[in-house]
C-alpha cells in the first residue's frame, strides 16, 4: 500500500483498532477537546501531509456530537495537506432522512452528505444505507458495502432445513430475497405501515411461515418496535421459532433486553458497525465483526483496485448456486 494514515473519532475506536489490525497499520491518535462554551476542537496527532487519510467515525449516539467531530476531523486533515481523505462511516444514521414526506422538513441525508464534502471528504465508505437512493445524495464517490457475507456465514453453520427469511417490510424485501438465495431458503415479508418513529402496523405476512424457523432480516433495529409487531403476526401464523438479524444494532432504550425477553426469539444477531450492542449483554446476542470487510475495502481504495468487484464475485456465486 502507499502511505496510509488511519484516525478514529470517539464514536467507536474499538472498530477502528480492529480495522487497523486487519490492515497491519497503526491507529493514529486523535485528541478531542470540549471548550467551556460546549464547542469541540479536534487535533489529528500524526502527520497527514500527502498521505491517504482514512477517518473512521460511525454515527452513533450522541449522533450530532459525533457528526460535528467527524466534520472537524475532515477539516483538520484537509488543512494538514492530506493527499486524499476518505470518511469511513459504518453507520450513516441520517440515511433515514431520505425524503420529504411532510411539509417544511429538511432532507437530512442529503444535507449531511453536502456537509461532509464541504468539510473535506474526497470519498465516503459506508455500509448498508437505510435506502438505496441515499447513495445519490453524495457528490463525491461512495463505496457502499453490505454485511450479507458475514450474516450468511453465521447462519450457514445452523440447521436451515426448515428455515425461511422474513423481511419486516416490502422495502427491505429485495435484500431479504438476496439473503434467502445465499442460504437456499424461501423468503416472506410483512406488509408494514409506519405510524411514528417508534410505532408501526403490520397488516399481513406475505409468504408461508407456518411451522417454519424464521430468520427476520432488517437493515437496522432501533427501538425494536417493528420486530415486536412482526413477532405478533408470526405467532398468529404459526411460526415455530425466530432468529433476528440486522446490520446496524442501534438498540435504543434497552431494545436487546426487550427482544431477548420474547420467548420464541432464539437469537439476536447484529454486526459491530455500532458500539451499542456490546454495551447490552444478553446470552441471546451475537455480534459479528465487519472490520475485515471495511479493511479490505480501504486497502482496495488505497491501491486503486475495484471495490465493487468484491460484490461482482458474490453475484456470480449466487447465480451459479441458483442454476
């Protein structure tokens, strides 16, 4: 690799350390200071001049603090004459603000994308955006990864003879179908209507789940309201057991404990794009690491190799398996 410098914000330094271990490079120090007037100051404590700089900062709670911290890191790297700056944002939380569905509201996903470029980002590396159109909000190159490899490897070690993948809503059905193809099992979906940020209504399950071992797949789990509502319908439709899987385990307000308390939930699986899950211990919780995937993408960015080629290979494997 050419000269590379990796820095981490305060949101998830554990993930940044794992990424650096995969790359075989040091994690450079970052100093974050809060002034008496509550303003933040960031200092990158290693040389950036003419280097390929990667700034690792997931947007976990408190999201606004971590976002401003990232913007300041980007500005500091640009001011230090970095050759190229990549914002590594495993969870781009503002992706949920992707449309104007009420009068006089901002489209936060697009606004934050503009702020990242203005602050100095030359490109963005992220994972499992809430909706695909958010990719188009960015005016800099975006490498958009997913965690289906990690989730597939985990579930392939289990008995899938009676399994079915279920998406909580039709919007995630395409991803759920791709996941089901990887596992060689059928797919079903819930017909979901969102009432508020934390309340949803599911009117029906489209597909057969009776007597099946269900694997619920969602892109993220925040309060767990969608999962709890879906569980009610799965029970009514005779599902035998349930495992819950997602990429981003936000798990607000003790959601892990709430889901683990459901008697038919055997396992809750997420990745470590966020630090939240590791702070909510449960015997039913499994956390998969995406550090190898992020590190490989960063290595390819640095060396000028194709990142999309990783997924092209996966698509070819899926096509052969289907045939």
